[in-house]
C-alpha cells in the first residue's frame, strides 16, 4: 500500500513538472473564441511565438461585433477610429450577427496582446481579452 502511494506521488510529481516545463511548441495553434451576450468566452489565451495561429471567431449574437488584436497604441487608434467595417487585415475582423470567421496570425514578439471589440460601449461592457505570446 505504501509503495502504491509512493508510485502515485511520483507520477503526480512527474505530471506536475511536465506541466511546468511545457514548451511553446505544445501550445495550441488553433483557437476558438465564441461571442455570446457581448462577451468573449475566452479572455486569456496562450499561444506560441513564430508559428501561424488560426483563430475561429464565432458571433452568436444578433448584433455586430468585431475582434481587433494589437498593442496599446493600436487600440488607442481604434478607440478614436471611424472605420465601421474591418476585414482587410488579419488582426481586424468584423463579425456580422451570427457569423463565423477565421483569421491566421503569426506573432513575432513575446508578450501580451489585447483583443477588444471597439463598438460603442462594448469594451466597457467587457469585450476584452488577452493573447499571451510565449517564446
Ligand atoms: Cu462587440
């Protein structure tokens, strides 16, 4: 019984260390983010640096939303921006009611980037999330 307990503890320790040393290569490269009642269902996502990451964005709401990802300077521009519709750039996705869109981005710098819906009051309501790019 004691031996069995020790084996279980050893396996648990092994599993814990495997998690702690998980490399960026083990992080997902396909991320699904669903919007429902004007909230993103994921607000903290870890992705690896330097490889293409595909985001599937699902708008379950009967109203328009958008998914804009970038640094603080990028979001400062968009808060003051007048572009009603996005779509030419992979980091700026317009999401009509009940739509699904896919975009692929490769992040070349480690650190956090924020994704926000910049429709009036949506950011204040909580449509904000973070993608953490891991080296
Ligand atoms: Cu929105």
